[in-house]
C-alpha cells in the first residue's frame, strides 16, 4: 500500500504531517476547558437539585398525609 501511495506522489510522512498539526492545535487549544468546567458545575447543581427535590417531595407527602388525616376525622 505504501508503494501505491508513493507512486501517486503521497508519502506516509506527507499524509501524517497535517494530522499531527491538527492534533497539536487541538491539544494546545484551551477554549474547550471552560465548557467542560461549566458542564461539570451544571451537573453538580443538577444533582443537588435532584437530591433536594426527593427530600422535599417526601416532606410534602408527609404533610399531605397529616392534612388528609386531620380532615378525614
């Protein structure tokens, strides 16, 4: 296969250089780090909301049972 590429004017190095250049640019780019950090913050806040909402829901259920018992007498 390398002979075929070499015959067509392509060497493995010539095809690898653009890939390596893009890889270097990708690893040097820090703009996505902020997005990942914001995503983690949102996930943590969402988890906290879910944890609190289940506690709040059970609290409302208990209040509902107490009120239902008080009004059924």
